[in-house]
C-alpha cells in the first residue's frame, strides 16, 4: 500500500496500525497522517503524493479579504471521517489491549498552514488581528474534530510544531499559542478525557508555559 492510500483509506490506515501494534506491542496506538488535514477541512487545498505525506503548496489566505474562503470545519469536513472510521476499525480489534489516540495540528500550526508559516509569523507583528481571526477559526475546527475523536474513545494529541521555541519567543507563545491550546485542554477535561501536547524543537524557554495548560 502507498502512503497516499494510508492517508485516504480508513481500512488501510487502521490495518497499518493494527499490524504495527501486533508486531511491536507498544503502549499507545495513535493515528496520524500529515500536519495539514485540519487546515484542509477548513478549505485549504493539499497536494497528495504516493510516497510522502500530503502538504500545502499555496496557502489559501493571502490577506484578510480571503477569510471568506475558509470556514470552521465540522466533523464531516475534509478527511475527518477517514479518522473516525479508522478508529472504529482499530477499536473493534484492539480496544481491550491498547489505547487509541489521534494526533492533529493545534490552532497555531493550523492557522500558519492557512496563511503560510513565514507570513503568519510576520503577521504576528504586522497584522495580529488577522492572526487572531485565523486562530479562533482554527480553534473551533480543532474542537469539532476533538469532540468526535473523544466520542470514538480516542485520546486527542495536540501537535504544535510552529509553536516551537525554535520559532517563537516565550512572549509570542504566551499570546498566540497558549490561550488557544488551553481551550482544547479545557474541552477535553469537560469531556472527561485525557489530552496530550507535543511541540517539536527547542522548548526549554516555554516549558513552564506548556505545563500551565493542564
């Protein structure tokens, strides 16, 4: 099977994780395809390849005037249903043996995908209002996806690569990332679910702020 099939076919996705678990018996079986599928559900076009994860070539948001091109994603948008069906297959086979989880890009990384990472970082200084508008829409989209994942007995795992201390200062992280991550954490707790946060790169300058989102 190809990586493209893995991203688009729930049975291929689930069977891959089942086979991996049966071989390695690890502690957590988490579904993950690419870092842009929340943005895709909001309206961003992705380019799919046979042998590598889908990615964005042309960010959909070039200015504030483009905000009408995106929407708050619902549970049936984009590739979200692929994950839910894969979770059903995974849980039917392994629910009594291992915890299922789903990794998804958090609000800031999703907003950066919609605007383009370099441009989004610049907008934090030049047009913070646009950043906030994108972050609010991305947060609601993540919430809608999360809620359905939890209903499918999956642990949500927030991925925030663009929130890395290798990219953002603690001041920018505190303003543009932490409050929106906190909204997701609060939602998970309201639904009696655990939730995890993963940030790539250097995090020693923001680790205390990360720990505050608990």
